[in-house]
């Protein structure tokens, strides 16, 4: 059974103890028929065999059930949780005493019942009476709740990561080593978020068609729409040059439109060999997942000369790149031709153009030939350039 937050009211623990109190036995070494003092005896450890102190919640000494703690989430408790639920499902009139009689430790029974009640699988009533909800109703409802919480958790990951790294950007001492080699995709993502949150004005980047770029485009759309915020809550100027191969991703245009709404400007060119993210000419992250998919060998760069060299490379790619038109989601013939021309100028192949425009590759080939003739272009790239010069894209 999966663990959940404790959602029962404060009185739930008291209702679990339905057994009655019995007189305490005489202490070891006491003679009931003698009035004089007895020899002192060594105290016994309740955890050892023969220990005299009963465990909390034991039927012989009832008391409130222990508070829920993370320590209860171990294999023993998870096994007890499953065992308790199966027992109460199988018995027509289950009770706490019955479960303890089956050999389940009292504290595990109490914790299991509390969690089952919190998950909506049982209801606890006064006197220790248990009401079991029909599993065909309760379990689907629990599954739906867990799925909702999983969706909420996944959707919050991006925003919480931004908060996490932005909070640490001001308190962590600066890394003056100049270069730190990263060992994984997680370290690569963390270093990228870290330097962006410490930016004051501008972030430039260029992206190859790498595993890291694929992960970026797979993020929820709302995370792309969120503007990038730097130190002091200032929106950052974001410019990115993408390799044209990125347009081959199924949702590329949808993601790019979302990023544009979030304030990013972008262009496309071919042959970008690796990815880099440069912040204010002070720090950069080099992404080498194009060559090593695990992220090992990528780097966080703070060496000023190297950061400036990467900035110059980012500017070069930007100058070589071509923009895409703002189609606004329209699907008219003219808008489709504009998209085809822009993708041509970016160097996209016919298969990519077909995927992004929603038509067959044969239709794209016919439209490309017609557009080249109309523009007097001898090559596909020239058609894109002529269209840009005439203001068609």
C-alpha cells in the first residue's frame, strides 16, 4: 500500500484502543504476603525477552497510538499495512482486537489503521469498530487521488527548481575554479538553472539536437511559457539559436510558440555541434550530451576568457540563423507557404516540413517547387532568402 499524509482527525488515535485496562501485575521480587522490604532487583529491558514494560498500545496497557513519523515507512510497516487491509476486507466484523489477536503488533495495527483511514479505505468509529469501504469504490478513488497528486508534483517540478536555485544563488559562495566538469544529466540541468537564476540581464544559448534538448522540449508547455527571471525579479533577455534538426520533433512548433510567449527570441541554422548556455558573459554551461547521452563531460564554466569565447560563438550562430514566422496557429494555404519558406530558409528537409505543417511529404515537394519557381530561386535555401528579402516571412 502506498504511503500518504496523515489526514485523520486528532481523536482517531484514541478510538483505536478498544480493549479494557487490567490491573498491573506485582513487580518482580515483591512477595504479596510479606510487609517488609524486598531485595532490589535489576530492571529489565522491555526490548529483551522477559521485559516487563508492554509496548505502546498493547491490549494489556492501552494508551494512545503513536504519532505518525517517517520511520514508519519501512518494509515491516508496509507489509503490516497490506496484511491489515486484507484482514479487514476478509472479516465481516473486523476490529483492532481481532487484528492484534492475529499476531500483528499493536503499534503496527494502529499505524496501519490510521493510514487506511487517511486513504479513505476504512472508517474508524468509537469503541474500536471498523467500517470497511467497498474496495471497488475506495481503491479507484484512491488511485485517482494519487494520480492527481503525481500530476501536480510533476507540474510543480520546474517552478520549484527555479525557486531552489535562485535561493541558493545569493547564499552560495562563488565558484572561482573556472571550470567544473559535470557528471550527469541532473547536474547539467541543475547547473543551467543555477546560472540563469543568478543572471542580471541577458542569456544567450545555442542548442544542438541532443538528449538534453529533447528533454527540454518534453517539459510541460506551461514551463516554456514562464518568463525567465534573474536577480531581483528582473525578466531576462533570452535569445537562442537552434539546430534545424530540432524542428523534426513532433511538438517543436508548439513548444517554440510557448517559449516565444515566455519572452524567448530564436533562430535556426544547421550544423550546431554542441549546446551552450551563456549568462551575462560571466558564466556558461556547455552541454555535450550530443556526444555522451548521460551528460558526463559537460561543464560549468566561470573562466571569463572561455565564457567570452562562447558568447562570440553564440553571436555567430545567431547572425547565421533564420527566424520563423508568427503563424498564430493558422492553417490557411498562405500561412502554410510562409511556414514552408521559413523552414526552407532554416535548412529543414521535406520530411520535417511535412511534419510541422501537417501535410504529406509529396505535397511539400510540390509546394517547394512551385515556391522556387515563383521566387526565381535555383535552390531551396535561395527560396527562403528571397522570401525574407521580399518580406514574405
